[in-house]
């Protein structure tokens, strides 16, 4: 998995040097927003509803419910595709050719990906982690390789390049799941595990005689999450919606912002998101949705509280490390990755601000995944009103901050947005555990000595950047990197000395998996 991600990172860096900023802006902001919006609105609510509760259920009805994502995806793809083609500003064909074909291809790719939704949910519910890793890695690397080949050989194709690469990505992703279940279902391993689905036909829509087509409890929960998904999508992709519909930045500035945003969000995508998805399933299985802490099994409450506390401590320390060291090494990282086109201008300041935003992302991911795993239907509905108010506030704040501070205003608005969401989730967690002896929010309080080491590291690396980076030659850069390495080593040693409980948790929950795989 790490190798695939390193290869992908290198291919993206290589491709960046062959593209115009305008083309990057249209692909990574305009078209990717179309794809992500269709996919999110069509499947997010179904995923959350169908992953709640036990795996012992009527999977025929669950699969039937999941197949409804396809017609829903077709509707959103057609509707939003027309908006993207006729209501939004069309880029100059001489700079970004074949825009119409790009819109059609990205909308179609969303529908193709939804065809694999029943397979994805079934795999996720039964913790087929390796399948997910392999499928996503193969699809991303295939996409990157095709993009590099076409960019080098046929640069005049413009958006045709990214359209073909996007269609290849979703096709490989879906085929990985389909091929796996074709081989797995009916095998001795599936029989040994008492897998609830015996054949591929059961993963297609099926009518159940004398019963309803879907589980109505799951359907109602899906509707609650569906109403919320509109709002969460605005909060998640808010800056792209502001860029797309309000034209506060031109396509070139959008391109630079998106490259920096993607580079800064690597940790969020590769570390925080898998943690959030995995432990959402964990909390949803250990604790029963809608019941207060007194009505749960106390052993389960103790386990959930302990895991939540250590998870909060883990993501907090990761976020603090990125915030502290990201400030002094943002300019160097951008200069190495994309050259002066990124490191000059506002690029470095953008990545510095994003380093702070990563800390907000880290805490929000864990607190929100716990809250969503435990909220009952009524609580989810109430939260929808909170999200509605927050969505409107976020868009207003984004618009004004962007006018005052340029593209940096987007990141500041996102920090504000995440801060409010964190406060809401913390309030929910506090109230949930208030009548118990457990205080998992203590995980947000690091050791005072470790905080002191963070402050000292930030000051030292900050002075190092002033004196040695980044226009004083490679020897000065190496000195700057060495200073950072020494401070980072001191921070890690301090963690091992002050956070022994967390270190044991990481070893038992994460590192032990890789040791077992290696043996």
C-alpha cells in the first residue's frame, strides 16, 4: 500500500510539470467536484445506514437498498451535468479543450462506481481491509500511469486525457470487487466463515416473497442521513463550490490552490480517513445506536471509552506534529514537489495554513465518527438543522475571507467550519459519558512536557527556515532538513516517554497487524 502511494505521488509530481495551471484547475476543481458530488449524494447515506448495527441481518434487503444508489446516481449525474454544461462559466477552448466531453465522462464515471456499491458495503461490513487497499491502490496507479503516458505522448488531447484516466480508475475499482467476490463466494473459506451470501446472484436486486423489497428501518435511517448528506457535502467541498459558482478565483489560481490542498491533505486521506471509517464500524458494532450509556453493556462502554480516548490522543499528536513542522517546511516541500510555480507566491502560505487545518481535520474525524455511530434517527434529524445553519455560515465566511485574504481565506474558513463541528461532537460525547465513570475526552490533553517540546521544535525550525531556506543552495537546505530531523526525533522520544499507554495501543492495534502479515 505504501509503495503504491509513493509511486502515485511521484507520477503526479511528474505530470504537474507538463500541464498548465488552467487545465489543473478545471480538472481538479470543476470536474472532480461534479464526480464527487454525484457519488456523495448517491451513496453516502446508504453507506452509513447499512454499516450500522450487526452483520447478522437480512442481506437480501440490504443489497436491494444499496442498488437504489444507481438510479439515484443517474439522476444526479444528468441534473448536475446540465448545470456544469449550461449554467457555469465554460473555460477557453484554446487553453482547456474538450470541456463538454470531460463533463460527460466524469458524470458517467460516477455511475460506474456506484455499480460496485453492494460489494463495497459487504466487504466493509466484514472487515475485508486488504481487498479495499488492493482495489484502491490498483485503480489509482492505473489512472496515474495512463495520465502520464497520454500527457507525454498526446498533450494536445486536453481533457480527453483525464476523462479516459477517470473512466479507467472507476472500472478497475469496480472490477476488483466483482472479481474478488466471484472467487470468494462458494469457496471453502466463505463456508468456513459462515459468510451470509452464498452466490453472486444474491448480490443483485432480488424480490423476497411475501416480504418488503427493503428493510424499512434501514430505509428511514438512510433518508435521515440523505438529508444530512447535502449539508455535509457543502461543508466538505465548500471551497470548491464557492470557486465554481461564485468565480472568486480564476482557473489558474484554482489550479495552484488545488495542488497545495491535495498535497496538504495527504495525511488526512491516507491516515485519518481510514481510521475514521474503520472505527465508525467498530463503535457502531460495540455500542447500540440510540441507547444511553446506562442501558449499554458496561464492558462494551469501558472498551469504547478507552479506544475513543486513545484514538483522540493519537490523532491529536499526529495533527500537532504536522502543524508544528509543516510551518517551517512548507516552502521547501513545494519547491521540491512542483518547483517555483508552487513555492513562489501564496503557495507556501497556503500549505502553512493547511498544516494547521490538518489538526482540525484529525480531531473532527474521530469525534464525529463516534457521534454518528451512536446517534439515533431523531438526533441525526436534529443535527441536520445544525448543519444547515453551519453550511450557510460557512459559505458566507468563505466568500468574505476569500475577498480579504485570497485563496488562504478558504483554509481559514475551513478551520472555522471544523472548529464548530468539533465543538458539537465534543458536546455530544461529553453528554453521552456524563453519567458514567469514563472521560474519553481526556485524550485531547497531551502531556505538558510534550507540549513544551513542540513549542521548542517550532521555534528552532522557524529560525532554521529563515537562515537556511530556501534560496541559499542545497547545502543550506540539508542543514535545514537536519535541524528538523533532530527536533522530530526529540519529539518522538518524548512521546515514548510521556504517552506510554498510547504507544501500547498503537503497537497492539496497528503495528501487530503488519507483524502478523509479515510472518
